[in-house]
């Protein structure tokens, strides 16, 4: 009995010696994951308890009348009204006529960020309605703009 306990102890020590030490980034990620996954939903699956919440000042914008071939831009401003830092992972326009630029660093609770969309009207005429899906560590949101291209 003692022999097997000693062998088990030696194997455990060898395993511990062979493991690499966590660097500070790994520790921070591990801590964040533990903080964000501290409860289980009704199916027994771990879930995020206090996610980030993105709230736009406006989620639609009307450029009104613009000339064909004109490039127009608008800034959609948002606030993180959640309890965790907000991080945008993707801003996906509905077509290649729209180019987004957005806040890439974390937006902490209560702080603001922005998404600038530039629309190239070269290939359009008449009423135009475009959507942009905004994804990250929050519920995906859709922002929209419209224009009348003459």
C-alpha cells in the first residue's frame, strides 16, 4: 500500500515539474474566464453572468438626398451600459459599398465608443437602406442607414 502511494506521489511530482509556469497574460485570461463563468444555466451549462451591453445613441441614420458617386459618412456613438468591458469583434456591413471603422480597444462600463460608416453611392440610384451587424462580447446589434441617391 505504501509503495503505491509513494509511486503515485512521485508521478504527481514529475507532472508538476514538467508543467510550464503560467505567464501573466495566461493568468489574466484564466481569471477573466473564471469571473465570467461563475454560474450555470438551467441546463447545467456554464454561462456568462454579467455580460457587456452596448447601447447606441441612435441605431438608424438618414443621409437624406445625396448625389450618385458621393461618399458620405456617419458616426454611430455607443455606451457600454453593462458591467464588463465591451469588446467589438466584428462590424459587418450588408454590402461592400459600406466601410466601417470602429473602436478596437475595450470600452469599460460607463465609457463610450464609436463606429464610423462610410457609404459609397457610386452604384446606387433611388432609395437605399443598408444594415451593419455589430458583434462582440454582447448581444449582436444591427445599425442602419438610409439615403436617397439622385
